[in-house]
C-alpha cells in the first residue's frame, strides 16, 4: 500500500476511535434514545449518528470507490440502536475491507468518476466526482459528524450534572 492510503486509513481509524470514546460511559439505552432538551429540528441520537457515520463511510469508500453494492438504507441509519461493541465491530470490518480495497486501487481507479442520481426518498443528492474525492468526502463526513457527537456528549454530561 502507498503512504497516502496508509495515512487515510490511520486518520479514519483515529476518527472512528474518537466516535467510540465519545459514546463510552453513556448507558446503552441513552445512546439510542437520548436527545438534548435543547434540540431544535431534526437531530439524531448518538447511536444513530455513529451508525450513519458507518453507513455513509462504507458507501463512499466500499461502494462508490470499490463497486460493492451495499443496499444502503440511509434514513434507517438515524433510527438505529445497538451496543458500542456492535458499532465497533462494524467500524473494524469497514477498516479491514477498506485496507483490502486500497491494496488493489490504481491511480486510474482513483481518477475515474463516480456518478449517482438523486434519491430524495432516502435524502440522497446527485453526485459526480473522482473516486479519490469520494474517499476524502468519507473522511470529511466522519470528522464533521464526530464533532456533532462531541457537542452532543458535552450536552449529555451537562444535563446529567444538573
């Protein structure tokens, strides 16, 4: 594998570990049900967001770049529930499959264009971008939602202390 792919995997692993750390110490039922009393509009639970991170990341790397059909159900990700151990196992499987994909990607693969049509029923917009950009999008998206989760965790801790 090349140093760039190694860096992408290391960065993604670091971000996913931070997602897990953000959820640790919260009761399992709260991970799937708690929303801050300050919530306005459409806000997800911690577990829903952790599942969405996996679903989106798997989509952009394994499907958009790797060609694997995942039959993703984006909206269901936000309603998911489960254990920290199960989301950790999903993250580990994603990282392992991504490492295997990276071992076989060529520069031509990364330059090729990924295209998809919009699917408003699943909240999915039209996309057209080089597959390399899809990988970066997965990293950016993971980091963005990790930040959301960290703020939610701060609000959880604040509400529990009150």
